[in-house]
C-alpha cells in the first residue's frame, strides 16, 4: 500500500496491484482481493487481459462461493481467453456447483 501511495503513476503499479491481490487472496481477505482485481482490470485492461486477471477474479469469486459473479466474469472473458473451451468447461462446472447450493432447484441439462 505504501508503494502504491508513493508511486501512484509508475510502470510498476500493475505488478504492485497484482501482488497485493495475491497477498489478499492468500490471507483469505477475499472481498478486498475482489476490489483490487477489479481496480487492476479497470486501470490496465490490456495488461490484465495478458496476465489473465479476469480468470483470477473468477477464482476468487468461486472461493467466496459467489458462483453467479464467477460465471459472469468467465462469460465476459470467454471470447478473449486463449482457450475458450477451458472457460466453457469452468462455467459448466460452476453452474453445476451452484445447483447444489441450499435453495437451488437442481442442475438441469
């Protein structure tokens, strides 16, 4: 945080934000990790695409058991991801996991 505050417009900010998000994820501060990942994507869309930050964001949502946002995130990157079949498979898996949550009506094919 102090590095980001001291050098807010330098080239290393993307890497600092990515590191911060990873630390927050490992610390299980998932809501904060989501905020940092979203900021990273908003500020550096091309670099975030290269480093597959959208996929990382979907994993954090999955960790939070927020399957709806994980699916929405994957849907948004599906067309730009190097392996769309992988993304489709992840979406399918998440929808199935979502169907097992309390109150879900079940997975329908």
